[in-house]
C-alpha cells in the first residue's frame, strides 16, 4: 500500500531512501541520527560535512553508503517550544521537502521516522498527525510507497481521547460477543451482520450467504451460473462510477497500489483480502449496509468477535472515512492496516 506504518529498524529498511531526523549541523547526534550514522559508516559523515548544515524545516540528501537504501535524506525538525513558535509549519516543511527530494531523485519508496518526536520533545500524537496528514496529501497527487517506521511502541501514540474512546467501544462490543447467548447476538445491533454459522468466532472471517439456502435448487450448471450475482470487482467498479470519482482518485483514497487496482479491474472474479475490500468501502464512503454488501461479495463479513472489525465499525458509525486516520488507530491496537 502507498502509506504504511511499520515497526522496524529504519537502518534495515529496503527502500530507495530513508529519512534521518538530523540536527542543523548534519554531523550526527543521538537517537535515530546516531543510529543511521553508525550503520552507514564514516562516508556518510564526510558527505554531510560538505553540505554546510541545514536550517530547521528543510532537508538535504546524500548517498547511503553502507545502508541497504540508495539515499539518506537529512531532515531537520523543530524543537518543541509549546507549539507557538511555528513548530507545526517547520515539521510539515520537513516532510514536504524530504518527499520532494525523493521524487527528484526518482525514488519509488521512502521511509520516515517520526521526526522531532524524540529528544526534540514534539508530542508524539501531534507529530504523528503532522506526518500522516502531510504524507497523505502528497500521495493523493503522486505515486510512491511511503513508510512511517516505529522502532518501538513507546515512540508511537495516537491522541489519548481517541484511544480511550475506541478502547471503550471495543470493550462494549467485544464483551457482548463473548457474554451474550447466540440467540441474543442474533437480535443485537444492526452494525454487524447477523450471524450465520460461518460468522461465529471459529469462522469469523469468511461469509457464506444464507439466502442461497432459500433459493430453488438449480436444475443445471447453466441455471446455477445464471443465478450468480455481480462479483466484488463488478460491484466495486459500479460503485466507483456512481460516486463520480475516477479510478485513480478511488485507489489513492483507498491507500491501494495502482498495479493491484489494475488486476481488480481486469479480472471480474478477483478475490481481494479483507483489508483491501474494506479499504475500498472506506474510500467510497459506503453506508453500513453497503459495506456489508461489498464485503459479502468478497466472501467476508463484519464480526463482533474481531477487534479489527469493531474498530472499522467505530469509524463508519461516526462518518469518519479518512483511511489514514483509521490505519493510525488500527496500528495502535496491533491490527492489520487497510489497503493491499
């Protein structure tokens, strides 16, 4: 997918460019900066010495030397001074400048740390918000695979209010799934699909439509084929046409790679993963019923026994279809991200 949040060591990322959270001297320091210089070797320091430093909010590029990537982009983030000293503007400029440099050097992929969120003291939830907003704005107009790399969970944080709200929502709905009887669950909120045996916990991800059982049995293979409904791909393309979006607008909004979308468009029997199907539902801003229908075409359902599904339901119920914000929350709860 074009934007991913991953837990990894940025010096080991197999991408075209990694971003170093540097200081104005560009001569190395602590945290991510020190790790990158140590992994790259002395050649990186010698290259940086020739750059003459870099102002806050800007970035410069060098070769990567011993690192597995091609380039290191040295971005100088702001020190947090309470938020009234253009910190957000400078941090936004860091990301934009780094992305522009990567584009100018024909990079197809780039990995960022959360700039300024370490010893520079920028609040982690706000640093994440700036990173995701700036990168997603870039990706709506450009093609590139972008990674936000988190070394450990302590370096990652969504807003406390959002985290608490989602946690309470999960607790309410997930607890109901395990404490209610099956008959009670059949009468539960319509946010989630009423359970057939295939949507019980042991089969929670696949869905076989019950309506087929009520249909008259087909007399021949031709009859069976004639009863087939539109496929996931056919429904998706119809929904895109109805939305007024073009293909590129849709797959970018869904955080889906163009090559994968081409496969879906060219194969009407394509079976996507559940995160891919839901990504398109979010991009198209489908209603709850439409989301369930699109999932069903791909062989899935929303389940009250899945935290992943409950988090998606939380955002749909509130009319928040920003896939990047949804992925922030999914990552915070150790769930798969939406997209390919």
